[in-house]
């Protein structure tokens, strides 16, 4: 990415009008992130339209939820979401639900800006991430997270995905 493009990066709260663009980016990010973990057939079933429907719901959840989008030249290229813990045995009160960024923007600092928007400085929280996602593991470790030994296998697109838990 050039410095000229970097100057036009905006991270802002998700708006309901973003649902369609977020659905497209979300579907693309799943293809880019999980192509080595989930079959091509399962990933091809991911619908940008269905993801947009989910975003319509997520964008309107209330003040306890922090949902942000990253835009480059006015186009959404990534997003992040955090909120109240969802697990009964949650090690923290807040959870980082997701952070996705199109591959083309990895290493640009946009992922960090998204993270910083959704997570308070020094805020304790936890997250689940695919066991076989070393890039994400390094990102979370740089941000003060450590593995706590918990893992689970979850249904994902009709298949199974093993996730590990990081805590900060």
C-alpha cells in the first residue's frame, strides 16, 4: 500500500447502510482466511447476501457492542466486533468476536487500528481463533493475549473448525 492510500484510511462505527458491503467483505475474508481449513464446497456456500443480513442484526445490538469498519478510499476493507462475553465459563467480561481484513491490506496497520477501535487500552477480554491461523495468533500475542489452554471444535459451514482461546 502506498502512503497516498494510507492517508485515506478511516475507521468508524458500523452503520446500518454498511450491511451489503460488510456482507461482501465478510464472505471474501472467510474465503481468504479459511481456505486451508474448510473445503472449497463449504466456502462456496457462503453468501454475501446472507452475511449482509447478519450485519443488519449485528449493527443494531446496542451500546455494549462495539462494531467498526475500516474504509480505504471510501470502500470497506475490514471490520471488528466486540461485546459482552458469550461463554458460560468466560475468563473475562468482554469478548472480541471477530476481526477480519482483506488479505490485500494485511501488514498495513489497518488491523491494529480496527483492534484499537473496538478494544479499550489495557482492557481485559478474550477471543476464540482458529487453531491453525498463525498470522492471527501473532497479532493477538503482540496485543498482549496469551493462550489459556482452552480449545473446542465447533461446527462451521457444515464442517468442523478447531479454535483456541486467547485471554488478555
